[in-house]
């Protein structure tokens, strides 16, 4: 994670989530349902439109400038 206050980091290390077998099966079923629907709608007009719009947005000068800034940050000592 990023942008986490330093005093929270130790608490995050102690975070533990337990799921029962039944809970795991329910989560897996929901995931499978999402994947099934995603495959069914993948080639529909609205999904194609969203993909096209996202690609267009990703190519804007603003997004490119943020990517360059990210690269500079990653090369810095704090990155």
C-alpha cells in the first residue's frame, strides 16, 4: 500500500482475516459469477465504448505527465 501513515503500518501487519470453508466457497462462487458475466458482455457495444474511452483518456497529455512524474519519483530515493 502507499500513502499509509507510518503509525498505521504496524497495525496493518497485525491485520488478519479468517474465512470459513463455507465463506470461501461463497466468495469463489461470486467470483465465478463475475467472470462469467464479464465474458458474456466483453464484446458488447457499451463495453467496447468504455474501452475506447479509457484508451483515449490514457493517451491525454495530463495522464502522460502524471506517468512521467511517477517515473521520476520511482527513480528518487523516496521511490
